[in-house]
C-alpha cells in the first residue's frame, strides 16, 4: 500500500455526520476518508488535482 499524505483524515461516519464542518477544517487540503482504518477514498480540491 502507498502512503497517503493528507492534512486531515476522517471516518465515513464523521463525513456523514457533518460534511460541511469537515470541508471547512480541511481548508482546501486533501482529506482522506477512512473505512475500518483503510483509505477507500480521497476528497481532492481542483487545485490539487492537476497533472504536470
């Protein structure tokens, strides 16, 4: 498994409970969403999703 570098991680339950707060806390940085301590998904902002 590749390491994931993110400023913030949260469980799926936390995301479902209050997604707006989670996005505010992220402040435009990548958020790793964990399910059973495994990262099944990421929330990426457009400025982070560019290819060079």
